[in-house]
């Protein structure tokens, strides 16, 4: 892997796979060890430099490599709200489109690092399949500008649409063998609530973020963000369309922070 310029592998893997947990990001431990090791090499390289310029350059290479990959980790728990407002959503959906507060069901949060980060040159496709008359992923965080596929994996029609401000669209009725698979580009940040015109109980949220460093919590609120850049940032936990918690964090190369919300 690599060549993703400025984007952590962990976030990238999570992003690419639509936050599915099939593929775990690379563990940070080898890189942390590499960073420590690089410090030792630098010391060992600088001292005998006059004797061994090759050793020195080798040490410098390891230092550079260690710093590039040996990035920070943040993990912790977000206190999730109790399971929520399904009936309210259905009622209001009939009248107004989206409910007053859009929140994931079951409750889950998205933790992300806010900052001016380099965007990847190309963005991978994200997916929001429909199967067994439901969205397979009730909460999909993506980086702004991402294209999302909406494959129908049932033996019947679906008609996915959204009234949400950051992205209004209506895919119309489509079959499982529809070619090409319907897609939409999400080019404005915000909360997009998905519905199906045929199956009124179907709901999902796409959270469009302006950072490549994000992670959805598990249903217990646990999260772990790996391969973050060092620096001073705001770490945010999105709980619903009206609730985002935040904490300031100082991330150090190779360091690991524990941050709980609230
Ligand atoms: Cu449907």
C-alpha cells in the first residue's frame, strides 16, 4: 500500500471499504517501533558518521521513513444515546422529508479529525447497497466529493432518494441487474438522509465530511483512529444532525491518545 499522499492508511482503508470492518487498517505498532528504532539509528549513525557515511545515510532514510509512517493514534469511547426515534422519523417523513433531528438507528457516532488536510488526488468509490429490504449500512461517513454506488441486491425494485439539503436526488425505480449501478456524487458537506420511495421503513445516513481522517464507532461507541498526522487539532464526535462534541488534541509522532466523549 502507499502513495496516498497525506492520507492515513487506516482512514483510507476505512474510507475505501465504506467503513466495513472486513479490512482492518494496518496496525500502528510496527511504525511506532520503526520510529523508536529510527531514533536509535540516528544516534548510532551521527556519532560514527566520519567513519561510515553510508551508515549515516541509511540511518537518515530510516528516520524519514519512520516519521512518515509512524503517525499518531487516538482511541476511546463515545457515549451513545439510547435507541431512538424511529416512529417519529416515519411520521415526519410522510409530511416534510427529513425529521428535525437526523440520527443513526441503531445509535452510532462518527469520530473525525478537523483540519486543513491534503485531499487525495483520486477518491475511491463508496457503496450503499440495499439487501433484505434495508440499507446494509445505516451510517456511511465519506469524504466530500466521493461517489457512492447504490447497488440493489434484492430481487425487487428500489427507489432511493433524498430531500436533504447537501444532496437532493431521486434515483427512480431500479432493478438488481441495473447497469450501470446507480451512483451519486456527494459534493457538499453535511448530513444526507436516504429513503426508499417503495419501502418507507428504509433509512440510512450519509455523513459527508471535509476530512479524510474519520472512523465510525462500533455500536458500543468504541473507536480507534490510526495513522493520524502529528499536530494540534480538534477531534469531533458526530452523534446526530444537532449534536457534535469536540475536544482539542495534541498528536505526537508515534503517540497514542485516549479520548472519551463526553
Ligand atoms: Cu426499497
